[in-house]
């Protein structure tokens, strides 16, 4: 079966988590770079990566990569690529573009040249002067970086953070892909208690529940490549059956989300219901200062307010003090806090064992990591 160069794009800082997920899926032949992981796979890889990747933004099919310093060079190289091997005669193929540190700096001009080159290549292959573009969508992208052009086709459609259950969005939500990344970084295991005491609309606890149940995050949504003849319907059916077979339906989870806002908690419960996770996650209205651990050796993973707006700094400082005092009531628990507030450790009252740079959208943040003590191994009873 034909294999392709595929790219899983990722937010800066999450590349290693995406690479880890791809290895778990069996794709070892990979190259990790800033914001993307290139790997090799067939049409089954397109379906499985879209269904299973929790921390990637999207999955792209790379058609070519080459130097391009002039528009003539760009046009000739793009036209020579095997577009008609992927795009059918009626394909709708919008072209997006970006250019960084390249001589061809005008993105609209670059997009126009690439569009013309694809049209000319397709017209010559299908022997027609007008292409209808009434069929399935094939979003093409030309990315220029230091005079090297990368041509890709997006297989995903709406970003992978859209899991298919969230019709209502709270203000400033955390992307599901980043929430899943925080959990994977923490190395939480489903047999441990889990809490988010500033859960907002519930993104982090719901991602934890999906991880705990081994539920493929894309199981209940659709993707652009589902309409492509290149990836037959039976490939998607097989990938979805695999996802159903691997779902751990009878696992008991201890996951709690709480927030001071009744409106946020109401929304979190609605999202849990829409996602079919109500029986696995409990949400409650509670200020962070009243947080108390349920069980031992659990994990706190949270994304508190950053104090980005004018006048919020004092409130956020007090919130971080309360977090430090409340989390100290859970001495066996591990805590992971994502914030852009540079003096977080001062007000929290404890330096982090480790920090990791991540981006929440365009906001540069740190993940402050406070690992708890190791859980004691169960005593081995000697045989009689």
C-alpha cells in the first residue's frame, strides 16, 4: 500500500507529546521539529492519526518541499507535483499561505502563483480548461521558511481540538489539545485521583476522562479526508471499529472539577453530558480555598486566570496564595499549574521542581510542576 509523508502540527512545546502519541500508534519513522512532527504512513495512518491524536492540531499530507526564491521557480516546482494523484477532477482546493524569512514575502502573491500552478497541472491532467471545484474540500497550504517551500494538503478540516461535543464555548477557553498535553506531561494514570479546582467549563477534567477511558478524541466527529476517494470509507470504518474495541468502558475514575462560578460549573456539566462522560466526572461549585483532596497520591492539573486584564493583578495574586495554601492540604498529591503570571511561585509560596514553556494560543506560559512523593508499592504477602 502506498505510503505518504504526513505532518502532525502542534503548538510549540507539545511536539514531544505528539511524537509520543504517534509512537503509541506504531509510527516510529518520524522527524520532530518546531511545531510539527513528520511521519510516514498509508491511508490507514491518515484515519488513525486524525481519530487518536489528542495533542496535535491537525494532520497534513505533504506533497513536496523544495527551495523557491523566485515566483517562476515556485510555479514550476508546484506544477510538477502529482496533484491529480490526490485531487479528483471536481476537487475544491483553496490555497492558504505563509512566509517567514523568505524572499517571496508577499503571501497573497505566493498563494496566487500556487493556485495557478495547481489549476494548470490539474487542467492538463484532466484535459479541460475549467475546473468546477464543486466536490470535496482539499485545503492546500504553501509555507515558506527561509526560502524553502512546503506544500501540504490538510486531511483534518476543523482543528483537532474540536472533539465534537462542545456547542457552547465559555470566555477564553483552554484548547482541548493543550489540556490533553498537560495531562500527558504530568504522567497521570487513570487509577489515581484527579482534580481541577479551577475547572471553568470543564475542559481539563473531560480530557482526563477521555484519556482514562482510552476514548479516541476524534471518534464522534468528521474530517475532510472522509470525503476523499483516496481514503476509502472502509478505512474510516475500520479505524472507528478499532477505536470502539479499545475503549475501556468499565474503568472506574475519580475525577473532580470545581469552580467558584455556578455558570461555569453548569456549562461544564452540560459539556460532560454532551460528551457522554457525566458518570465519570463530578463537577461542583466551590472556591479553590476550600479544595480538599479525595484520596491519596492524586493529581491536580489546572489552568487558573493569568491576570491579563487591567485591574486583575491583585485578585490573581490572592488567588495564587489561596491555591498554595489549599494544595498544601494534599501533601501526597502532584500539582501542575499553567499560567503566564511570571511571579506565580512567589505568591503560591513554593518554587516549582520544574517548569516547561508552553503556549496557550499566543500567550507564552509556563507549566509549573510540583511532583508529589512516589506511591508506596503494595506489600507482598509471603506465601504460606
